[in-house]
C-alpha cells in the first residue's frame, strides 16, 4: 500500500481557509472539554461527588475527568476508521456536533442534592461521550490541515488546530472566571451551568464554518485511485506500531503536562495553598495568551528546523523549568503564581506546537487519520489520569509540590525521547502543491 506519487494541487487561499476552519472547530472542542476540567476542580467535587473528606471528593471528580481521556482511544478507533474510509470532513462534522450537544446537556444536569447518586453517574456517562468525540476530533483536524498545506508551510498550518487549545482555555477559564464573581449560592445553583449551556450557540457557529471546508485533496485522490485502506486501524497497529508508540510519546507533554500545569495546579492552588480560585483562573488565562504566541512561533520554527528538533528542545526546556514553576506557585504571591503557571504552560507548548506535522510524517495518507488519532489519544488516555495521580501522590507525601514537579520532568523526558526517535521512523512528506503563483515564485 503506497501513497500516490502524483502531486495534489490546492490554492494557498484554500489551505488558509481549511486551517482556520480546523482552528474554530478545535477551539469549540477544547472549550467544551476544558470546561469539565475546570468544573471538576471547582464545582463537581462539591455538587456531584459529595463526601465528608474534600480529598476524596476531589479524587472522585478527577476520576470522572479521567474517564473522558479513557474514552478518547475509543473515539480514535471509531472516527479514525471512518476518517480514512469516508472522509476527514464528514467525521469532523460528526465530532463537533457530538461534543457540543453533550456539553450543553451537562449544563442541564441536576446535582447530587436533587437526584442523588444518579447525578455523578449521568455526569460520568456524559464525560465518556465527550471523550469519544474529542478522540476523533484533533486527529482529523490536523490531518485535514496538513493535507491541504504546501510542504514548506506544513508547520504553520498544522499549528492552527493547536491554537484552538489555548483559545478553548481562554473561553472556558474566562467563562468560569466571570460566573465565579456571583455569590456562592447563585454560583452553585445556576451560575456554573452558563458556560456549559453556551456550547449550544457556539456549536452553530462551528458547524457553519465546518460545512464550508472542502474535503482533503489527498483523500479525494486516494478515493479516485481506489487506494483507501480497508481496515485502517488494524493496519496502523500491525504495520506502523513503532510509529504509533513514538507519536504517543511525542504528544505526552503537550497533553499530560498541560493538565498537570492547569487542572491539577488549579486544584492544588485552591485546595492546598488556599489561594483564591479567581487567581488560579487568571493564571490559566494569562498562560493561554502566552501559549498562543508560542504555538504560532513554534509552527514557523518547525518549517525551518523540523518538528522533531523542536520537540526535543521543548521537552528538555520543560524538564528544566519544572521545579522553578512550582517554587513560584508555592510562594503564594499573586504575581509569582501567574508567572509560574505561565512559564510551565509556555514551555510544554513548544512540542505541542509541532506535534501535528511530526505525527503526519509518521503515517501514510491511507492511514493518517487513524494513526494521528491513535497516537495522540494513547497519550491522552494516560494523560487523563495525571491530575488524579498527582492529587493522590500529593496527599500521600504530605502536600509537597516536589512530587508534581518530578512527574512533570518524567513526562517531559518521555516526549524528548519521542522527538529523538521520530526522524528514524518518518515516512516523509506527501507532495502537496499550491496554485498560488506568488507562492510558487517565492519557493522556487
């Protein structure tokens, strides 16, 4: 099974439109998904997983948070298969619809005090469906963006779906920051629901944009030449298993490290250091703004130096700043807390910026949606348990942040290893050209 050698021609304007459409869709997906993480730290541990022990309640909330990540490989299998069989665009419309509806329904769910144990059960089931949808979203968005992009600009176009992550953080943390100004009784009864209900109108916007995006030209060529894989998920596991593992390692810091630096840190700051929740949410907002700049620059650096080198550099830098990050947070000084969270998120975003082109080069076009989805969501599956594990270790070690810093170092070094091994397994670029005369002249 080989990728067709003939060049696929797309306009530069079409590549930009596709990248923007992928960005908007992933922004909604991550807004919905991150809402749960923030709510798990601030709301669900009190209103859905009630317990006389705050640590037990938080562990219950983070366990339901982890369920979403456990479900992501299921979504990767389902939508990876469909994406490589019926098209990238169709699957992306399905995933964005699914997560938008599920998130809105969470905002309508009664609490434990209204329906008892059914509340956490239903919440966990909805989180499961969220995870299935997200499991098929990111891989498809990156695949669509990469397969529309000219080779020399893959890094910057593939970074566009990544920018959806900090935008999702900004929207979700900003929404919770706004409703957190309400009186506690109002916040607990209806205020926390508003960010979830906002998923309904946001879904309409995302669908409108997604429907205007064309199908991948490489997929259309594979379809025309009858080169589609009959069982893409099976072929990924059987034929590209080393690439699958290396891709998961390369993605680990951008996913697991992120949730350690945001979801866990919010809980740690509020529950252990007794810092205001508004401060912790503000810190994640500032970090998200800086992350956008890091992702933009990282995408361009990937075009110049290669995604693997940037991954290695980002992993090593993140390992070096792990302890300083938590030292700054432990000062309890507002400005230093913001700097600490921002520093950690900025560094771990370096490899995240380039994970799209790195993964795309590990898999042939016939298996790309499945390969990217399975790699990223294997990392996502493990990452979902990072806040849970960090909270449990923190409680077992007497509350010192050194354990979380060590965990971040381990995650960073795993990603560094992925970056080192990726070039040895890379299959190279598909030949994608643009019809923009100015672009052709600029690149020879």
